[in-house]
């Protein structure tokens, strides 16, 4: 029979196995090969008869660029990728820029300007390799005419605090940008564009991952305006003016699926959170757990999802349903947090804290623990990736004079979990495939 300490060790090994499977190196080498100046990708063999240009953005962009250099070698003529501050790695043929995330900054704006210069005057024989991963939407800021960076920053911040989903946020950002929503593909034409995409969006919609710079836009100005109204935020006047003008048809929409522009564009999903779950499932079985996968599209308010996981833990412990212990229940996706306090935390840490609170009110008949982890290593504006808690977490807090519910009300999960020793800190993982939840329930004593 496993103790809580042993379950916690197993949880760590399970998510480490998941992150290893989701590495850009493994994913890119599965997706593309270059032999004798022939690029093999998506069942096609493409001669490298012209220039190879590499551009990209996202939290995984640096490692993706490193692997791309390994694969293409000296065939790369030029390139530029943008990643989050402190996520950089050494590159030799591709220039690397570190910029602001989740709030875009002027460094990102300049990087997009430089990238547009690189993509100018290409020929039909040239190939643009576009490396896209989560975070790219903020890291590739290019405000549309009439919009300033400060105004984009303000509306992004408003929607994040209001609890908007990544799809809703990116739907707005695409209509305040000159690069998102398929517009980068227009810059690169007539070159062939091959986008290699690590998805951090539920369902892998191409035009929402990094706001779809090379994908046809399936959203509209009307929908962007509806998101603003749904969350009752008050963006700057210039933002509202552009969205209303677009909704009235006085500003052209982004390129749509029927645009012939996309006949020379291949958008390939090379990784998503199914990789995380499958690898976690395999490792859990190695550890002797019965496994149950709830799904890869977990959404909702983080603290509400935590209560669901606590109910599942109690049911497994008391009745052996829906799976007999030793049990591992897995899920992946991306929850949200409606910020009400002024504390420090992220959706994974908030979920972990809420689970610990839900499990502290009654005795649990079997040992258990719960982990929620951001695959990119950064949960909200913190240095932590998430939290790993157990039913004794709140008891440890009480011994320190801490009141868990007060920390939850202030959205201050980081300081709480730091004090109780329940933070997960991985540092930048160089990948980004949303979040992973791991619930482990042992056998009754």
C-alpha cells in the first residue's frame, strides 16, 4: 500500500514523463526530415531549391528553433524567433528575441517589424518554416492601424482579469493586429509556408493557436465585439472604434478559408495535450495504478474544477467508483480564474489550493494527492508551474497560522503553497501544451 509521500513521488514522476514526451525535439523529428536537400513533411517531398527562412513565436520557440537548426543545418538562409523573457536558448543560424508575455511589449513589436523585413521579396521557390507554440499571440504583437501597443496591452489585461478564455482573447487580438489571423501568410507570399504548431488550445483550432498567423481566420469583428460586451469591460476608445468599424464592414476582415493565399500554406499540428495525457497514462500504469482519462478538453473556473476532482477522490476512496484504487485519474486542458483579489497565483495553483480546502473538511478513507501543472513551467505571473497537494495540506497551513480560505479569496495561491511546501517549480520547460491534472488515490489501510 502506498503512503501519501509515495503517491506524491509517483505524481512527480508521472508529470515528468508527460513533459518528456512533449519535448519539441521529439515532436519535430517525428514531423519533418531533410535528406539530400529534400524536405519530407506531411506526406510530401519538397525540394529545397530556394531559400529556407525560419520564423516563429511562442514559449517553445527557442527549443523548436534549436531542433530546426539541427534538422536543416546550413540550408537555413535567415530567421528570427521570439520567445518569452528567460526562455531563450543559444542559436547559430536563427536570431532569437525575448519579449513580453502575457502582456506584449515594444521588443515584441520591433521583432515583428524585423520579421516582416525578412519575409519581404521572397520567391515561389523559397520556403518559410513557421514555428508556432502557445504564447505566440502575445509575443508577436503588431498593432493594427489606429491602435497603440499600450491600448492592446490594456484590453489584453482587462480580458485576462475578467476570466476570458484563450479563444475569446485571441478572437479579439486577431482583430487588433496586422499579423494575426492569417496575415503573416500574406506577408510571406508567394513563398511556400509550412507551419509546425504545438497546440495550447483546446480542440487544436488552427486560427486560435498564437492567434493563427498563417491560418485562415474563422472569427469576425462581430464576435470580437461580442466578447468585449460579454465580459463588460471598457477598452480604450480606439479599440472600440476599430471593432465597431469592422463589424459595420468599413474595415476589411482577415483572410478567410476560401482565400487562394492558403493554397501554398501547410499548417501542421505536431503536438497537443493528448501527448501529455497518453505519456502520463503509460507512466501511471508502470507505477501500478488503474487509470482513467477524463479528457483533454478540461475547461471552467479553476476552483470549481477542483471541487469536482475532490468529489472524485472521495468517491474512489469510499466506494471504488468510477475506478478501483490504486487509481490515477488524468485530465488536461486549460481552466480560467476570475480574479477577485490582489494576490499572486495562477490557475493551476488556485486549483490545487481549492482541492486542498475541499479535502480538509472530512476524513478521507484512503491516501491521496492531487497535482495541477502548467506544461510550460509558468503558471500565471509566477515562478511556479503549479501545485501538488494532499489532504494534510490545510493542516500544515493551520500549524503555520494560515487560513486557506482567505488565501483563496485573495487569489493568493502562490504564497500559500510556497508556505506549505506544495509548489511545483520546474523552470521553463521549452514546451507548451496547456495543463495536466493528476489525481492519485491509494488503497485503504
